[in-house]
C-alpha cells in the first residue's frame, strides 16, 4: 500500500481528509493539536518541505487570506504567496482542492472576515497552466484545472500541479 500525505489549510482542530490519504496534517493560525501546524499563511510560508505532499485542501479558507498585506515594511501579495506555497509543497501531479464561497453568491460577502473574493475566473485564468496571469504578481507555478463546479454557495475547484 502506498502512503499518501494530505495537508488541510485552515483546518481548525480537525483536518479534513478529502482524498483519503494515509496521513493528514492541518495548518491553522490557532494552535489546535498535534496534527495541526501553527502558521499564519497571510504572512508566513507553509513550514513543509518542497514537493512531498500528495494532496492539499482548503475548505472555507482562501476567502480569509488577504490579497495584499504589509508585513515588516514589505508589501506582500498574500493570496498569490499562498498559491505559490500550495504549488511548492505538492508533489508533481499532486492535487489541490479549494472549496470556497464565491462571487456572485451572498455567502462570499456576508461574513466580515471574508477579505478575498474568489470568482469562477480566479483559478482558470490566473493560476492555470494556459493563461498564467498571476505570474505578473509573482506566481511561480501552474495548475491544470481539472474540474470546477458550484455546490450551493461554494465554488469547488480541483487542480493538479503541473
């Protein structure tokens, strides 16, 4: 049996194992337990080695990452940095699943902690392997968008690292 590793961003106390990995870790800004790495992804990289993760998930998380922050006197494109980090830690061919409230649904705007509005075009035009528009903002990787669907108020997007 092959061993697979998943990382769930913004996991809270219980990291989700959407892909049925043999090991799952969470990443959260608040200490939650032994399988949750404490990290503020708005300003810090994910403390995981390059290219060792099979799956990354982000359930109701990306909308909380600011597009731009100023940290230690530097301007950071935090959302682009998070996407770079997801790409960095994934193995070649690794999968990233995002499940987030998105425009034009009210859920994208109703929570005052939602500071990043995702649209149907965000991943397929900015972080994909064809258009790659986010490279002008410092995105270094590329994802193949495998599937994108609406699930009530959430946009579910499955991507593969290329």
